[in-house]
């Protein structure tokens, strides 16, 4: 009994100067293994139906898509980061860039693996670059922002594929060029709206330039996509 | 009025006394003799703050001195990215419009190399080569019928391998050779490996606008651009490495400088020949019968 008291005193030593009298319900992030079941029921997600779990994640992803479409300086993207959205966008984009022209084996467009590697490897390198330059954003938050901001480019890819049904050259090329340029600037603008605040002010351009290059390369891959004859 | 020497001596004594009393205190001083105390204090700070904010503060402290952390810590690499926007722009300008007689490392870098410039210049160069090459191939074949646009994505991979090998292996070789010679001849200090990489990286900057201008399909213009780019970036390299090599034997000195220039020339000519092929040289196996048919019909006209 005495040993338990002493160990519990050691565990909660940091709380010793907080004076709590009586049995007050504690809310917050402290995961205390012992506690009445009625307090934990709100935060326990083990017993909920699977549909609720999936819908909760889907709603979070959907909310972030909305934040990207209308980029305001909100911190929701940064606070509750997740990588489901970027994965979904990356796989969709890589699948849609498939089926390009296969005249000869070496002159084809990017394959699935190449697109995947460029997007993820590129995001990792940009995140590392931003952190090395002294940024205060965390690794996964930055990956999350960069991945979600690919969404305008994915939308542009869908539009391009639809436009390509009506022919490859002339008017359709101009339409595709405008759409890809607009969505690439939108992506860059949206991601810098989230990322630029986390940098020291005299290095903002050093962080924004790789992001610009990243979305430019993705935009180039989308623009040069030509369907098989 | 106490003389300045007395005041200085007293301050140093006070500082050491305070440090002895409390070894964990954080000190900040610019003199080299107390760098050991600073290293100890920095180590304590690292232990106290284990979250992300701690990195910033320790990198702030390290800014004035040489890095004391090992190569496995994040701060070690952070010290190579210690540049501002204006500094990077100045270094890029220094590599393009430098005055003769100015050593790039001594004047522009001021002996604090960074890795941001070389890395991102190489990446930009890779993509600008691949994209411009693709555009020029497309523009060349615009007139011929049955032409099917090909993205030629494999060129990105090839460009990346070539550029990054050049930008890292050649400085390694040059640095290794210069260090070996310097050790043999016991001369004054050469350049560190990072400074060599930095010089090579920034000297590649001129090829980015050159590769974009190579899209224009005039052969004489392309060779003229190669010449101009070679002169500019080659002179940066030569002016940087000549003072180190000059004290060596004549033969070695000239051979070293000549090798540097020749390798640089090979890179630019090789890139131009591979990525920007003229219409007559483009290997088009599947279109060959159509092409010859088109040539024959043209000749009969």
C-alpha cells in the first residue's frame, strides 16, 4: 500500500503544486488509465459503429479540401493533419496520368511509380528544406499541406482529360494551358498561405521557390499528358 | 578612470567565476577561449528543451561559432542552410557577373558555404534541361506529318543522374586532389569540401537560362551560348582554384586547371547534344518510313 502511494506520488510529482480538493472531474488530454467509465465514454471510440469512425475521418478530409479551395489563414489544416487526403490525391493523379502514348518504350510519359515518387519524395525534400532553413512547422504538418494543395492540379487533370476527348491540338491545347496555369498558381498560392507564416521573414522566398518548382513540375506532367492514339 | 585592459581582465574573471559557480548557465560570448564553455552550455540547453523550439535556439547560439555538434544531429545540417534570401541572390549574382581577379570563395561566399544554393540550382537545372529539351524536340518535329507528341519523361531521370553526379563527384575529386597535393607540398590551406561543392553548384547557375535559350532552333546560336556560358562559369572556377594551385609545379597547376575546364566543357556540350538534337539527327525508328516518304515527296516538288 505504501509502495503504491510512493510510486503514485513519484508519477504525479508535477501536479503536486496544483491544489485540487475533493473529487473534481478532470477534462483534457490526460489519459489516466484508472477512471470511472462514465467520464471516459465521451472520448472512447472503441465501441462506436464502424460507419461513425469512417465518416468522422471522411468529414475531416472533406473539411480540409474546402480549406484548400478557399485558402484563408486558418490553422485547421495545420492542427489536425492527416495524410489520407494527400494519398488519395496522389493515387488519383498518378492513375490518371497513366495510359499515355506508348510510341516507343523510352519516350513515354511518367509511369505510376515515377509520379508517386516525385510527389512524395518532392514533398519530403521541400519539408526538409523548410525545416533546415529554420521553419517552425512540423514534418507531417508540412507534408499534409503540400499534399492537400495538389487538389487544384488534380481537378485540372480531370478537366484536361475531358477536354482531350475533343482533340489534342489547337483550341483544346489553349484551354488546357489556361486551366493548368490557373490551377498551378492556385496550388502555389494556397500552400504558401499556410506555409509562409512558419518561416523567418528574411527567408520566405527561399522556402516558396521549391514549392513553386514542385507544382510547376506537376503542372508540366499534366499539361504534356497525351492519350494513346 | 580604469584603463581598458583592466576592465577587460575583470570581465573575463567575473565570467569564469560565474560559470564555475553555476556550470549549467547559458553563456554567450564571441571569444574563442570560452567556446568550450559555450559548448557545455549549449549541451545543457539541448537537454532541457527537447521539443522543436530547442533546435531554433541552439542554432541561434551556434550561428557565431563553428558547429560543435556531430554529423548525426539535425543542427549540423542546419548550419549549412544558414542563408537569407539576399545572401543567396548575392551569391548567384557573384557567380554570373563577377569581376576578374575576384575569388568567388573569398569574396562572395566569405568562407561560409551553404548547401541551399547548389542543391536547388542542380534541381532547377535538371528540370529546365528536360523540359527545354522536350520543347525543342517538339518544335523541331512540328512540321512533319504523323507526328505524335511524346513527353520523353525518361530524360528527367538521365538529366538528374548526370547533373548530380557532376555536381558532387567532380568537386570530391578536385578537393581530394588539391588536399593531397597541399599535404605533399605543405602549402597554405586549401578549400574545404563544402566550399568546393558550393563553387561548383553556383557556377552551374548560368546553364539554367542557357538551357531555356537553347530552345531556339539555330545551331550557331546554341554554340555561341555554350561559348558564353563556358567563359562565365569556367572563369569562376579557374579564378577560384588558380590561387591554390599556382604554388605547385607548373605542369600540375596547368593540368589541374585544364582538367577542370575540360570537364565543365564536356558537361555543357554533352547536355546540348543529348537534350537538344537537331531535326536531322533525331533517331526516329518508327517514323523513319514516313519521314523518308515525306522527304521524297518534298524533293519531287
